[in-house]
C-alpha cells in the first residue's frame, strides 16, 4: 500500500522554501548561482506536477549555501 497523497503537500512546502532561500544570497554570491537555483525549481514547477520535485531540489546547491549561513549564526 502506497501513500501517494502525502507527498504533494510536503513537495509544495519544500518548493516554496527552495524558492525563498536563494534570495538570502543576494549581494554575497554571484547572481548566476541565484538564477540557477531558482530555475532548477521553477522549471519543474511549471509542469504543475510536484511528486518528484525533491530530486530537483537536491541539486539546487546554491540554496544549501543559504542554509549553511543560517547554521553559522
């Protein structure tokens, strides 16, 4: 038995987080990295399907730079 209904809510939440995180890098990193991170999330979101969005978020490495900055303070 699979729980296919549980992922869309979690995937939407994580996609919003990964869309916000790159904005914390403005002024500290190259704009190309910020755009890269945003496009990695926006392009799959444009299809309207979020079931496997977490695998796209895993390679949006500039967003993890923002998470590392939050961990420092």
